[in-house]
C-alpha cells in the first residue's frame, strides 16, 4: 500500500530531521563552550616556492582540541559555525591567532613568510569585515600584505558585483587575496580577469590523479597558463608525489602545498620543519637564500 509507505517514509524523514537538528544544536552549544574555553588552535601547512626551493608561506588550518574527543578537523564543525553565526567570532579568533603566530615567526627571522587564512562566506559578506580586518592588523602591527585571505569560487560567484566591491576594499587595505579550491565551482576562467585576486589555488581534485588522468593534467596546465597570462600566481593543493611535483614544475606552477612537503603542523614544529623542507628542496644554507 503506497499511502502507508509514504506516511512511514515521512515519519522516518521527520525523525531523522529532528535528530539532525538536535545534533546541530548540541554542536552549536559545544562550539560556544569551546570558544570560551579557548579550545581552538591553528595548524599551519607549509607552501613551497619551487623556483626558490624554499618554504614561502603557510596556510592556517583550524583545529578543535576537544578535551574528550581530541583533535577535530574543521569539516565537521565549520558548517554549523556558519549556520549559527558563530563563525564571526571564530573567524576573528583565527585572524588574531594568525597575527600572533606571524609576530613570533617574524622575531625568528621568518617574517618573509605569508600566512593564508580561510574565510567563510558569512565572514566575507559581513559588512564589518574589512574594518575588523584592518583593526586586527593594526593592533598586531602586521603588514596586511603578509596575510593572505582565501575565498572560494562559489563565495565569489554568488553576487559577483558585490564580491568585486568587497575584494577591492580588502585589496585597498593591502591584503593578499587568493581563490581557494579553484575549478570545483562554477566560475569560468573569463571571470578571473574581473576579480582583483593575486593567487589561484588549483584544487586537490585536479592534482590527485596526476599523472594517470590526462584530462586533469590538461586542465591544470591550462589553469596555470591562463592565470599567468592574467598575472596571477598559482598554488597547487594536495601535492603528494614526486611525479605530481615534476608535472607542476614543468608547467611553471609557482607554489606547491601538500603532504609531500608537510601535513599541517602545530606552531611549535614550524621552525624545525621549515628548515627540514628547505634542506630537502636543496637550500643547504638553511637561511638567507629563502628570504624574498
Ligand atoms: P582547504 O582550505 O582547501 O584546505 C586544504 C585541506 O586539504 C586541509 O584540510 C588540509 O589538511 C588538506 N590537505 C593538505 N595537503 C593535503 C594532501 O596532500 N592530501 C590530502 N588528502 N589532503 C591535504 P583541513 O585542515 O581538514 O581543512 C578542510 C577545510 O576546512 C579547508 O579546506 C577549509 O575550507 C576549511 N577551513 C580550515 N580552516 C578554516 C578556518 O579557519 N576558517 C574557515 N572558514 N574554514 C576553514
Ligand atoms: Mg584553503
Ligand atoms: Mg583549498
Ligand atoms: Mg581544497
């Protein structure tokens, strides 16, 4: 009997929905508590400059150090933080923590490194964001150019005119701008020339099957060539193998990021791991040469 089935299906669905809502609410309260309890920490993944043979930047990646559950990756809580609006204070915390890490690196002679930060859609569209960004930079006396703001393609493509205005504002404040996960959204390369961004990050999805997937190799090479024509730099994400590195080097990719060089690291491991990577990339001097 179809009706019976539908009714059961509906009841099942609403029970599942209720569960999901309750789980979200629980997580939201947990996130609020975690913010007050200072349980969030930034890990940093090195980005290497192939031409210089050195680490040239770091991507800040958020981790939740849960007292019972241990280290939690952002994919499990960022969406709830967005839906509840908690991403606004959390995003400010990320900016502050990144500035503090930059101050420490600067004192250690690593002030040439740029720190990339991921912005959420809500943060980016927050009319107060540019001013908050400027305030935090001034407070910490960090040159905004050393902070790279990563925005995803889909964030920029919803209401592109407004997005361009915000990007212009941030650019005027001196920030470095990057498009994250490039190629996974629905923007066309032709939009790129209208967006005042400095860097394009080719998504891991295109890198992971190099050299087995011819299409991915064609796309990656084309994105790099097009970005260079528009005077943008390119980062490849998720580089894991020597073959991938070689392909990206042959195609003039500017920066590489991935497990091949390092996973995201706690701040305390940065100096030793950066020295290790520089050495492996052939910069045996260990200092000097890598400062741009
Ligand atoms: P994303 O910005 O695209 O970051 C890259 C993700 O790929 C990171 O996952 C990183 O750990 C992972 N990854 C790096 N190299 C490799 C590799 O060689 N192989 C593989 N398989 N994975 C690699 P993570 O740290 O779990 O972050 C996931 C996403 O969460 C990020 O994707 C970003 O969109 C978001 N996120 C992270 N931190 C923040 C934050 O502070 N604020 C906001 N709004 N979003 C954040
Ligand atoms: Mg990112
Ligand atoms: Mg990315
Ligand atoms: Mg990605």
